[in-house]
C-alpha cells in the first residue's frame, strides 16, 4: 500500500512548507518533501505491506500535521493505492525523486532508472490549485483522486503506474497538467520492486 498525504497553507496560518507530516505506525516514510520552489505545499509518500484489516476494509490510520509555532491548521488530503505482486523489498528506489514548482499548470515528476526488470514505475503529482490533473504520457495507468476539488479543500493528488520490463531503463521526467488554473505543485517518481 502506498499513501500520499499533502498539506497546503491555509490563509492566516503557518506555511505548509515548514510543516511536518507524521505517518502512523506501521507506515514507513519514503519521502517527505519541503516544497522549496512552491511556497505553500508539502507532500509525504509512505508505504506498508497490507494486513488483514486493510484487505477487509476495517483498518483506519491517522496522519498528523505540525506547523511552526504550534499551528497545526492546514488544508490537507490523503489517499492510498494498493499494489499486488510486489517484492519483499518493496521500494526499488531508496527514496522518491521529487521536484516542486511554484504557480505552474505543469507538474514534473523527475525520472529514475529501474533497478531490475519489471519494476513498477510510479509517478505522483499533487497540485494546490484544486483542479483536474491530466498526465502527458498515455501509456501510464492513471488514477485521479477526488475529481475536481472545491476551493477551500485540500490539495489534489494523482498517481499513475507503468511496468518497466528491462533493468537499467531511464523512465524520464513524467509530466502532468493541472487545468484550468496554475498552482504550486510537486511531482515525484519511485519504483516498486516486482516479485520475487
């Protein structure tokens, strides 16, 4: 299971780029990215192996947010995606490769190189504009969470995936476009290891 948790600055409160997102046990943080280019967005990617409660839909998890000066008020969103046939060491890349962009409709997830054949390459895009996200590469299987988000709701995440058959393959930067408006955004890529 992979979770994408995002916080965005709420006007009059602490800046999300200085906030801290805390994942619950037993989730493992793959990457938490302070948005240094975009000034009001932060994204955490975490993962865990699915347990019986996850499969049965009875497990609940809570992510906490901490801002500077004790201000914990943010716009936030969190979503998760399940993957099957993942190896015992699930993350082929040791971290997510991420980049932030201020006030742009183009979201860039910087590329990686596959460690072995049949890695599952996963780009993640998050935009603070509360609008739709459309990936540029039609080969990827695309999931948009939440559709169009109304103003005042949390940042909008999208995730995609594509099996890469050969080891040592450079995935290249994977881009997506937010529409109709620009916003601070963050794009990441990581590789999940195939079984065995």
